């Protein structure tokens, strides 16, 4: 039995509840952010996992029609792909579980083959294609002035989201209202949902801005980001925990984000995979982090080498003993306060 499966990039739309038709469009009419339908044709061994609009994961079947959006991915440790590389045969892949669609161009041998799909057509209403941008906030609003804890990384999977969750819990334990956002990356809902699970009072990501991923021109990204920041400014929050997906040196427009929000940044935390990556990001991007954490800080040897190479403090935030020092850094940098005494085990027990 054929069914429509709505991936998480459709969560900003009314497509799961609304009426629409599906018709193929000529190649010259295709654009990034178009909602399209792919018929699952995956074979044995392919990753058939799809993330639904509510964040739940399901296994697609070969009879399913998956609704996602055209976009690009440039993951250094996972897979790369581009909707513009789709050939006349109309075959493409789910570049992320969240429904980012494009032709896979390269893949790590440690990653399962991506779900294969055949192009069935674009999502249309009244003869007009439906795009992610149709559901993004566009109205101008107030300037975003909330103090920011900024998380950057040396690469994907360096520990940024884990670190953000710990920071959110610490800030909430001190009675603060926390906004959390992931402003760069490739479409998937899981990371920002875990920020909400950690206690964030409001969550946002680039999908809310109408982008399936942030691999696009700097100008297109900037035009999508600014209304999103205005929307974030309407949230009454004491602090924003903002994650830059992957690293600012990759083509996800992390550098543009930092330029747009840099005046609000009070604390910069670099999550890295190894000590030499710390030095590389600091040198190449000319950034001076307040703290280094992530995979690199998992052992004493890693922390010692980070501090020797960069003269920046490194902490393993999975150790409860590190939390008082992190809390002291946050309160001093954000509000010029000395932290009250607290038991790290109280915080750690909820992580």
C-alpha cells in the first residue's frame, strides 16, 4: 500500500494536514527548498530511516512516497550531495534522515548507503509549486540583542550538541530563561529537540528560516537568517545558546552567522575532535575561545595537549567535577556574577 511519509523538513508547513497535488516539473523550474516527492526504491543495506515532523524516526518501505526538499549537504565525516547533480533519470537520495534531497556525490565507508528515491514530482497548490520559503517568517522585527553562548566546532560530531545540552541545564538550574538554536547545518530536527529536552524555553533552527540546509550563497543565507533572528528576538530570554553546525570553515555559512550575531556573543566554546584541530580553527578562523571541550577533552592527555598548544582551558563536561568551573565561566562572562555554591551531582544526575 502506497503512503505519503512527511519528513521533518515539512514541519514548518501545513502539508501533512493540507491538500496538494504532485506533478513533475521541467528541470529548469527546480530550486533549492522546493518540496518534492520521491518514491523509495532503496535496495538491501540502504538506510531507510526517515525523521517525521515531530522528530520520531520510522523505517520507510519501498512502496512509500517521501515528501522532502531539495538542498545540498557537505558533511566531512558522513556524506556529500547536491540537488543540482540530479540527472535526467530523476534518481536522488535522502541526504539526511530529515528529508534533505539531492544526489549523493561521496560517502564515508563507515556510513550505510543512503536511501534511493525516484522523482515523482513537485508538491503543487493551484498549479504553483510549494517551497519551504513559503512558510518562513519574513516580517521585520526587533533586533536580536540577547546575550549569546556560542558553540563552534572543528568539524561535525565534535561534541557541540552534547555541550549545548549541558550548558542549557546549568543555566536553567540558576533560574535563567534560555533560548536555544542551531543556525547552520543540514536539515534534521533531532539536535534542536534535544535542546528542548534539556530545558530550553524556546528552540529554533535554520529550517524555521525556510532552508533545507545552509549550504547556499551567503546572500541567500543572510536574507533567511535576519528574519529568523527577529523572530528569536521576540522570545523573552536571559541568554541564547547558539550552535554553529559543523565548523565555521565549512560551506554552511557559519562565518556569516558569526558576523551577524557577533556583537551579542559573550562566551565562545570550541568543541574539537583532537588537539591539533583546536589550533587549526583558532589559526584559520582567527578565533579565541573561552573554553575547549568535546571529544578532544575526553582524556587528561587530550586536555593537557590542548592547553599546551593553545593556552586555552579544556574541560571534559561529562565529568561532574568540571561543572562548577563551567558555571563560573558562564556567570562571569554573561553577567559579571560570581556563581553560588552548588552540587555538580545535582546537575549531572539530569544529564
